[in-house]
C-alpha cells in the first residue's frame, strides 16, 4: 500500500535551517562591515580634530596668532594627512574638502574651514560619524 507523507524529513529540515543560517550570516557580515567603516571614519575624524586642537594650542603657547589654512600645509601633525589615515577611504577633492568613502556608493564629505573640520550635520551618514 502507498502511504501519504505527513511530515518533513530530517534532511529537509536540516536543509532549511542551513539556508536560513547562511542568509543570516551574510546579513550580519554586511551590517558589521558598514558599522566598522563608520567607526573607522569616526576614529579618523576625532584624531584629525585632536591634531588641529593640539596645533592651535601649540601656536597659542608660542604666542602665534595663526590660522591653519590647509591641513597639509602645516608641520608634522598634518603632513600627508591622507596617507597617515586609511588612504583608500580618504580622498581630497579641493583645498579644504575631503571625502571619506564608506562603501562603493556611500561617502561622507568633510570641510576644513576656520580651524574646524566637520561634515554637513543634515546628512544621515555625517550624523552617524559625529554621534
């Protein structure tokens, strides 16, 4: 006699669980890699601002009232700033504008103006970097 199948076999269940595991692993890796890029950008951002503040304090201590016009034009703190940080992510686009590439299609634009290095706070990615 022929019996009808009433339940899933163990192999079918294992196969479904394996597919769900693979998909969740891929999603987790994508989320963590984008978060790592934001953390890396945030770290570079704070290091750059710290270096700017240190240079301004040094100038104040030496009684020099001097603005730092361009990041690369000052001494060791700012020499080759694009090379000292993650050079594949940082790109200089003008004398005072920089882009940090988070992924192929996402980037954050930073501006250095009047001794302040920041990005457009209305941009969602900028908010993530600054918070």
